[in-house]
């Protein structure tokens, strides 16, 4: 055994390990360096996959037949060494009776002796290195030690690569979770804004158009309250699946929160307003169509509808403004009777400025003592007796006068002030 050849083989395995290699790549390298460094006539490598062995590589090609036979039979010296974690050393294959088909094939191909050296680390066998000689005869301890050395070096790098791959997979999973909704698998708010900003940047460069479609399921709370949150989750997943099926390549569908979904669509430049109106209409029609079919949940057919708001821009709009415009249009759709589609226009843009002013002011309305509670009697139909009263909250705005709940409650919800207002109304009632 030439020690210089052996050290060269170890160095070659080390160089191969500096790259971003897969396990099969390292096994192929092990096969090649062993064929060059060891005084053998052929070399093969197999990888362990659960309880099975899989052929990876062999040199020269004349030994591939018997190596692949071990894979087909799932039996032979290699399979035994992987199963036992110990070397299998056979000086005379013709006298071995454990694997008749393998031995017969090896004899026909001219192989007289074999060593199967397992690749063992961390209490597990990762594969095996098979060494063949044409002539029968004993294997020296130096040959076995050299084979074990190469196997041990290779398996140490294989384990390192496995650890690397596990770490990468965990990092990828964390990254995916941070940017995707856990229930539906759709992009979340953070990824939505990233995609929308990218689309708007391209729009400015290409003079193209971007549409934001805000989809809010109607009366979804009733599904949760009546059938439970598990049913509600099933509905959300099915809605997401159906809407995904309507997308073109390059569109983004995200789940913003709760029962709110947002679709971002990019359109080529040089479209007229009429053409944009047509293509955006087709998008919303497809969404409405896929939601019309009942959703089967626990032997129940649940019907859902959605209020849809659309904002389209061909100028330098900001992502936050686009989403707000679509959200405003969606609320107009709900106010118009739900299950409708409303496209944002300049009148809505003015309303948006009005809404933003009220958003800033509603946060302080309670502290300033501007909220009022009025009581509306509930009368029995038969004898007209008052059987209860309904508490109605109003906002006595210093400039705008008395505002109804429909004019400010959704703004209180968006700012988070609704919880304090709700508690205050209960205390007053």
C-alpha cells in the first residue's frame, strides 16, 4: 500500500468537501479516489436510504452490473455491511453461499474477492464502499485499514453536509414562516408589501399599470360563531385555494388578516383606461365566480360572498396608498349591499383624505368626552310593550356634528380604538 497515494486520496476528499456538495457527490469522489489510491481492480459505492441500499457510482463500468444487482436484490456484502455496521470481507466469492444470484453474477463478470466497508458515524450507517479484486485471496490488514480510513474521512464530510442541509432547511422554513400566512400558506402582509413595492417600482420604469384587489368575505364572523373556528379555517383555506386558481403568472395573492385577501396584478404599458377596466373586470369576475360554489365543511354546504374593492394606478403611487384606496373601495362595496365590486376613483381619493383625518381624531374622541350613547327602545310586536333597549354610540364631532356609527366605527377598528370604545359603551349602558 503506497502511503503517498493514500494521503493524496484523503487530500482530494478534503478539497471536495470545501464546496457545496450533495451526499451522492461525496460518494462519487470516494469511489474515484479509492480506485486511484488502493490496489484493487474495481470500486463501487452505495448509499443507505432507510432500510434499503441504493447504487450511486462504480469504477470501472465492468463492476456496475454486480453493484446494481445488490440494489435490486437488497442483499449482498454491501447490504450486510450497512445492516450490521461492520466490514464484510470475502477472500473467495466462489465459496460464499449466502447470496447465490449475486455470487453467480460476480463469478461471470470475473470478480473473485470483495470487501464491503460501511460508512459509520453517530451510530448510523450512511453507506458502504465496495472493493473488488479479480483474483481470489486474503485481504491484508493494511488494505482493510486503508479502506476504513477513506470511508471514515468521507462519512465525516457526509455528516457535515447533512448538518448543513438541516440547518439550511430550518432557516428556509423560518424565513418562509416569517413571510407567509400559516393557515393558507399565502404571502402575509410583509411579503405583500414587498411584492407591491416591487410592482410599483417596475410600473414607474415601464409606464405600466398595477391593480390592487381587496377581497373581504361577507359575514364571515357568523360562520365562526355558528359552526366554530375549525369550520371558519376550512372556509379560509378553500377560498384561498380557489382564488389561487384564478391567478395569472406573476400575480400575487396574500392573506392580509382574518377574512381579508389582497391580490396584486401587473399589466403591460400603453393600456387605455377602458382596456384596464375590462381586464380588471375579468379578474374580479373570476373571483366572484369561484366563490359562488358552496364550500363543503363537515357535511355542510356553506355559501360565502365577498365585497371587493379595486384600486388601479398608472402613476407614482405608494404601496400604502394603493392598499388604502382598495380598502376604501371595499368598504363602499359593503355599504352598497355586500357581494359587490367597487373600483376606486377620484371621489374616493377625496374621501380617503377625509377618512384619514377622522382616523387620527377618533383615537382621542373618548378622552375628549365626544362620544355619546343613545338608547333605542325595542318594542314587542303584539302589545307594543318596550321589552329592551339598544345602545347606540354616536360621535359628537366638534366640527362635523353628530356622526353615526357607520361613519366612524370602521375607522376605530383600523386604529385599535374600538376595544376602549366598546368597554366604555358597556359601562355607560
